[in-house]
């Protein structure tokens, strides 16, 4: 056939994190003892009370369509969570429940972008941001934040990147892949620029409950009415409640934007899964003990990974303050020889690790940093120890 397929779809890069995770699963199916530092998926079971709420929903026949943008019960639970945790006042008509955080972001950009509108994305960034922006007809504008900045966007850099086509900036705190957390002072600087230049802030706060030490999570929309009016706050249940497969995300925004997102969703997917919405309402309104148990264990793993990296040759990392990733600088590995063959890139290093050391890591070229890799510590402590041993063995064998 000579019919041309979608140029927009053809321009989308497949997710390298999902590809690496799929490769690790394939090798495990072949009997290999693979350690997967790839996907950001907690290894904990979904808490029992959440599962029980889902079972009750099935038993009671809550298996039909719901309103396209979510049930009233779940929207009320989200409003309460926003009020008590984020210090944000949203009404139910400002909330849109979606099929996961990624879907929420898709809705956001569908609602705010016109063809050619620019979205500023600080690098390092989650690899899906540029692709979601492009699918919505927007233009990603990458602004690199250095290690000296703790990989966080500075207000001055944001201001310099703004043009007459800029529609929004994405802020991800805690950040994937770096684990960095924006301070109140840093967020106020960004908010001042966004208000003065009249652009939207898309605030991705999916890791908001996973914060360590003396740090605390701050929602940029809580810093004043003017920035509140320009912010779309995005979160979900996947990371903090170990509900990755349940696919529930949500946003808080102006009523106008929420209405547009709800309209888009009504045609693209209709409502999120009804049973998962019941489970999500229980997750938000029920006991939060399990969230703290998981956070404390992630913190223990974080400290262990940092200790191991500190003792390894050729690699380094800035201590993450949140999420469950360590962003590793492996630039010194490039040019070294392994088995007589030169390691020409961090991507090449990742190939050696998975093929010869049964250890899957994520090279971060698709995150905007070619010489770094990402390690997820959302796997068991025993698996982390085994994987770190293998990475260390690889590094010590380089010449």
C-alpha cells in the first residue's frame, strides 16, 4: 500500500524505560537472574484496604460507566487531599480523574496548546514530556539545568527561555530522573516569572509523598492566587500507593481548563475504570500508614545505594531528596575498555550490563543527559545489593 501513515505518530520515540523493562522480563523468562533497575514501579503489593475496596465494588456491581471525568466520591476525596496535604482549595468541578498520571498530562496539553505553542521542559526530564507535548501539537523547548544547580531550573534561565510562543513550563518535583526537590524559594522565583510573563505552570507532583530527611514537598500553586490561577497540578496514585496497574491520575486546575480536559477525555477514553476509582477513593480517604511504611523503606534503600555509589570507581551521584531514583554520572566510564572493547557511550555501558552482568539500568539520553544513567530503588533491598555488586564488578574490570 502507498498510503502515508501519521507523521506525528512516526515522530514519537518509544519509551526506552519500558523497552529496558521488557528486555529484563524477557531474559528472566529465559531463566536469567536479572536485576532490573529500570521502571519506576514499587515492589510492594497494593495495600490491603485498597484491594478490599475494589473487591467490594465488584461484589456490589459498581462495574458500569461513571461520569467521564470521574465519580463525585473520588473527586471529593481528591479535593480533601489537595486541601490537607497540598494546601490547595479546589472544588469538584476543578478536578478531572484520568487513566493515570500520563493520561492527565495528555489531557492538560490537549486543553492548553495550539499548534506551534512552546512548552519549556527542564532537563533532566521524564522522557515522556517532550513526546506528549509534540502529540498535542506543541514544541518542546529544552532548558538544561546543571549539576551545580542540583539539576533544577533556575528562574533566570526560565525567563531567558520564554518567547512570544511560550505557553507553559513543566515543573516536576520530586523529579524523575534526579530525585531532586524544589525548595519554596526556588518555586517562588519560578512563580514570579510565570506570573509576570503570563504562562502556565504544569506541576507534576506524582512523587509528592516520597520525600526524605528534613525536606518537605511544596505545591507551587499554594504560593499565591496569581500562580494558583496559572497552575495545573497533576498527581496520581501509582507511586505512593503502589497502584501502578490501577491507572488513576488526577488534576486540579481552573474550571475552564478542567471543563476542556473533561470534554477531551469524554471522547478519547470516557471514564477511568470504575473499580479502580473506588479503590482510589479508599487510598486517599483511608489509613495512610502504608504510605509511610513504603516511604521509610525507600529511604533506607536510597541511603544504601548512595553509600555503594560513593565507594565505586568512575561514577558519582548527587543525593536524591525524593522519588525513588538515583541519577548517576557515568561520564568517566566512556573511553574505558571492557574485554578489549571500548565503551563508547553510557548506552553501550547499559548494553554490557544487561547482556553480560544480568543487570538492567536506564541510560539517560532520552532524559536529556547522554552521560548519565538512572537507577530505580523501587526494588527489594536484596535485589539492589545484588545489582550494585554486579555494577561494581563491571566498573572494576574496566581498563
